[in-house]
């Protein structure tokens, strides 16, 4: 326990925490789940259980351990949580305590920037079967086979001077791709679970004897070669955690080798039947942003554009969505202008207060998907929010928390936003409560008309909230 200085006992083979004075024990779930070992402990032996790779916490082995120590608090950590996993993990975890996202890690310099290149090879996946939640590997392999030569040609065009890992569905396809790349001038090698010289192959790849490593999903976890600066994923998947692990093999920093970014090759997987992980899903805040990113990136590829920085692509997609949303809202507000509703549309309010987290809110933990409670609806109505637009209890809770915080800070209320924006005032959500009252009082004193000399769209109060 280098980072904390705490002593630690080990639960493994002949070693055990029983009789030790250490407060911390480490052990694998495969060891602890065994009945004979587990029942040596009292059910209250541990106060806290920390689970690494927490996206696996729903599996039977983990549940056996957690159910036995049923009064212990549980903390889960994972580097690759899938949005679907988060919904299911509500069976174990109540909330997300802290999230360190890929974009933040890139911006803070801990991971390499990712640039994606959408290539024109259209690969048909529409008729593939699904097995255990993902594409059936033998069918995927057959669907990929006719395109290997075209793919190899694209890899040569864009990756010839890069250190590349290629992920494929089956060993036979991995070997075939390796042969094709070698015929095109690469120094490629294939590695799989049956390779007797795996250690030597990996050492040679690290040293530069090979510049391409083809594998059949062998290197998705536990392999770390920072100098890798290109990933070719020819194993399309619906599982975002798996996709993130694949791409993660190339996100390590390696300034000493001149690495400045990771190039991620993306192909035009042709499927309408199944949701498919794409580069956008590594970074997008929600599905709408991901869909817009994918659309923009495909169009960029068709236009012959160079590789696209996925952070910049996300920002562009968010701007596109915001512009579309504001246009739609303007039309909606124009239609509502003559109505006498005293309540504010939550979308209008979120835009006015410039709240990205409310605008882009998406259910993560399972409990958030339940309908908003009667108590929440009453509270929202009291604040002046049109509650019929509230889709679930998670969004209602987030909105109520924001409203209560704004009240404590003396910021404008939804009702003030509704009144002043109907008169054409801009960004009222960023104003102070008292500033709103002053201009509303002036309008009321002027027979509910904007006073002379006041231009609504340009008006700014004396004190604008930061």
C-alpha cells in the first residue's frame, strides 16, 4: 500500500487475514468466493469492501462475497464503465461518487489526444446475430473476410509509419491480416493465446522489430506498450467498456518516442439493426451528441478530410445540437407567446442559466429512470417549472437541487426568467433576483410595456451574476 502507508494482509493460498492486525486485506474475488474460505470470517469482519473493475460487480462471484459481508459499505472503481452497466450497477451502488472522464484525462496531460479517421470501406453487419450481448464472432469473421484486402490497403495509406495494434475477431483472420500487411511492406506479427513465444513477440514489438501487432482480442486488458500510436479495431462491438479497453491500448503517453497522438481508424460499419460503438462513444456526454459526432465524422471522411480530433468533434457536435435546440425552442416559445401559462419550460430555463449538465442530462444509475415523484412535481410547480416536461426522477432531482442552490445565491427565479424573456431580454438566468425585480417593476409601472430607452435584447443589469 505504497500510496497510503497502510500495512496490508493478503488473502491468497496459505496466506490469510485471520489473526493479522492489519486493517486492510487484499484478495481476488476468485479466492474469497470459495465457501470454505469465506465462512472462516464472521459476516461483520469487514466494514468496507472496495471492488476494482467494478463493472463486473453484478457477476455471481462478486455477489457471493458482497452478500456474505452484507453490512459492509461497498465502493467500486473502474476505468471503463459502460452507460448500460451504470444502469444495472444500481443493484449494487447507489450513486457515482466521482468520475474522471477520458476528455479530462487528455486535457490534463495524462493520456494522449485521440484523432479518428473515418475510412470509406463499407462493411456489412446488418444480418449478424447477437450472442451474450455482442456480435457472434464466427459470423463477424465471415462478414469481415471480403473486405480484408481493402482494409489492408487503407492501413498502409494511413499507418505505414506508425506503431499499430490491429484487433480482429478470430485467430485465422488475424493471421490473414498479418500476411497481407507483410506483403505490403509492413513488419507485422500475429499473436494469440496459443503462441508459444508470446513474451518474445511482445518484446520485439516493443523494441521496434515489428511495427504492427495483429491479435484476436488477446491484448484488450493487461497489456501496456506506451509507444503504440495507432489502433485499428476490426472487431466491432456493442459493448462500450470493451471498445474503451481496445482503444486504451494506445492512449498511454510516450513523448520519448515522439508520440503526439493516437490515431484511431474507424470504418463505415453498415448496420441499422444494432447499436455499434464508434469513436464518438469514447467521449460524448450523451447519445444525441454521439449521433451528431458520428454524422459529422462520416461526412468529413466522405469529403476527404484529414483525421479529426475527437474532442474538437465533440465540441462541434455540441454546438450543432445547441443551435438546433435554440432554434426549436425559439419556435416553441413563439407558439406559446400568446398562452397565459405561468410556468417555465425546463429546457428554456436550462438554456437561460447556461446549464450544460441539465441540457445534456442522461440517466446513468438505474434509480434515476423512475418517474418523477409527486413530491418532486409539487416542488417544481412551486418553483414555476412546467413539470409535464420532466421525464424522470433523476432529472427532477438535479433540477430541484439547482433551483435550491440558485435561491440561496439570490439568482433569478424561473418566473422572472419567463416574464423577462417574453419581453425579449437575454440571458436572464444569469441575473440577480433583485435586478430582475427592478426591471419588472419598471415594466409594470409602464402599463406592462418596456420603458422608453430600454432595448430588451441589449439590456444588461448593473450587477450580472458570474
